[in-house]
C-alpha cells in the first residue's frame, strides 16, 4: 500500500480535497494544510511537521513515486533510488543545474591526457564524510573494487567496464591486483583512472551513482562488501559525503534527509531538509499536491492532463526526458521463445494510438529503442504497426504447433494508473488483432523489481532512462550477461558491434555499429518499444532552481524554496 492510500480511502481524500484552493500563498502551500496532518494522524500514519511553514523551514516535500529497492549506490537500479542517493553521496564531479555539464565535486580539478585515456583527479582536502572522516582517493578505489566484485552481483557493474581491465576483474575471476584495474590512488588526494578506450562522455558518466564512493569503514563494519541488504543504509548507520544526511526512513511512508554540516560546500545548500514520499498512485499524488502536502509530484495521471493544462498551467510541466517505455519478453518462456510471436506482438501494437489516446502527455511513438537524437544518433524506424502480418505470423505458429489459439499470457507491471491504462490498451489491441488472452498482474515496485531480476515473468512492463547522453546507455543493456538484460536474449554479433563502437572514435562509423544493433533488436525482438518519455509533473511555483534537464537531474544544493512573487533563482 502507499502512503496516502494506506491512511485513508481515496474517496475520503477526494471529498475533503474539494475544500482546498489551487493557490500557493506566500507563507503556506495550502491555507487548509492543517487538515492533512490531522487526517494522517487519524489514519494512524505519520505526517510531515511544519509543512505550512515549509518556506521558512526550508523543507522540500518531494513525491518520489516508488519506494527505492536500495539506497546503496552500488546496488540501486531505479530513478527513485537516484533521487535520494544524490542527496546523500557526491562523486568526483558534480553537475551544472541547467546544463548538467560537469562541475567540480569531490575532485576540485582534473587533468586529461592527450590520448583521452588517463584522467588524474585532484581531490579537495576539505571533502569529508558525514561522520567527519576525510574523503580520500583510496575510498574511490575501494568502492570501484566493491561494485565490480562479482559476488556483490551489482546490476550496474558494467557501467565501470570502461576502466582498463575492469571487465577482467568483474567477469573473468581475476583478483584486483592480477587484473591491474585502471583505478589507482597515487596518494590520499590524487586518483588516476585509466580507460580502455577514449570516452568523450566519461566525466558525465561519473555523475551516475554506480561511480559514487561508499564509506569503507561502514561497509566493513556491516560486512557489506559482498553482501546485499545489510543495514548499513539505515538511518544512524548511513555515512555519506553529500549535501544531506539520512535522518529517517519509514518504508512506503517517508524518507527524510537533513542538511549535512560536514559537506564541503554546505554554504551553497539552501534547503534544511528534503522529505521523499513513495506515492505510487498518480491520482493520490495529485491530491497530495493539491492539498499542499507536496511541492513536487513524480507524474500526472493521463486523465488529468487536459484539465490541468487548461485550468492550472502554472503548476503542470512537460519536460524533455531521455527515456524509452517498453515491454520485455522472456525468451525462455513459451510462446515468447519463438521470434514469430514476439514480432507479432510488436506488429499488433498501435503506438500512435497509445500516445494519442492513453498517455496524452506529448510522448512520441517508439519505433526504435534508442530515442532519436541521443548523442547525435537517430536510428531508423523499424518497429511498425501491421496487424495483418501479425495475424499471419500467429497463424503460422499455431499451425506448426497444432494449436487453435495462444495460451493465456500474464503481463506483469508495477502498480500505477498509467501503467495499468497502457496495459489495458495493449490487452485490447492484442485480443482484437491476435486473439490473445492477456491477464494483467500489478505488483508493488520492490516486488516487481525482484521478479524481473529473477526472470519470473513471460511479459513485463519496463522503462529505461538514459544514464548519460549517448546511445550506448540504451544499447549496452542488451549485451549478453548485462545485469539489466533480463530477457534471456544473447547475440554474438550484437556484442561484437558494441565492442567495435567502444573503440571507434569516428562518429559516423560508431553510429553505423549502433544502427546495426538497432536492426538486430528489431529482427529478434526481445523487447517491445512503446513510446519515448516526456516527464509530466506538478511543481509548486515556490520551488526555485529546478530546471528542465534531459536526464531529469536536479542537484539539490541549488534548489530553494521562496515566495512565488520573489525573483526566480
């Protein structure tokens, strides 16, 4: 259950909510916000304190969407986890809040060799962990060694394969010293990273949490170097080096972080705290926003978009978002072990109808996997709508198998009105065009993630948001053995193409390798692309320093709350 839905029925919240105005006064987010804590207390749930004085108290109330599976930077794999972790931990570099261009983080400066293979980072001497320990180059080497350790089984370990010999350590069973991984602490404040190939986006890559450091004494204390799910990420145990400290974590209720006085740039940080609320229901999240309970939502229900655009354009935002919404097939589960069925389902999907009649937020039909224009690469559109060909493929399959119809197929998705509406639309399309009986099963986010990792599904909803602005961030996940593949698909030529692209400096040739990868994805169809994202959210005018970015990254130390009639930051 979710935070608000757990405390009261949606019917009760809806009736009460009519009394709240759609205004955001200078001092309070909602004149009647005092009712919300009362309702929460009556329902037996905790409510945020002093929200009506949020601007004075400098506490940002953030709709997180879903409960993060992990707050461990080396195990996390979701947008919700990213949104919390970047408050708690800082990497070698930071980001410009408007452009996301690399800025000094723990490293105050760096040098890059002429061949683009050697990066020397000079760590600032005043960088500290939240317990006061100095942040050192050795901490980063220890952390890279941890995430690449195969026994940890990190889904994101391959993000570090760009380090020289990192893949040998991760996949070939060599010890760190034997592999000679290209991460060396010259001294406490000098870190050298050597790459396998020149990587123009390497500095941007360092802003992904997989490259973030973990506090070695804490990891050792909780025996977390090779183990998942240890208590080191709980409040009181968590030692980070970011602008905030983890102060509270009530699962499926609230995650609170408070300003870290030991952060090297604490003077820049305006917010005193951020409270993240894992509200999976878009409708419930909107009601929380309307009541003044939230400053920001994670999404907006498609059914509400037209109304909000017409009546409250000052709070609804449509922003670019580098991501693809798609479904995964499990190639080891009949009938999706047969490429004809996978192709048929793709051909029976009217993507244009989905974005026009279901999502309604300006999304673009996905007729390839990589969003066009990513890092300059725009793949050919190969996934098309052709129900007649789809029917022919299904009939061919049924005739060969001696079947009259397809077996009933279960579609799994994580709980969300938006995901449900898309699933129901596709359920109808596939029934109409293929005669397929699709059973829908929604699951709580953490359970859903675990189910996908175990590959306990036939057909499942998925989404991928770019980790950096390059096509490789989309195509790499379908490499054999990648922690995010989870389809059972493996193709030697596809793997070879990615290796060739990694070594290629000529962008035209590199894009030709990516194009062939896209062609193989369309021919083998381990996935079903549906649309390219647009991030549709609600945001209070009191939130300043929150800029639209392609990756939806928002460094919190630049975010502040102030009266809506004040100058924008």
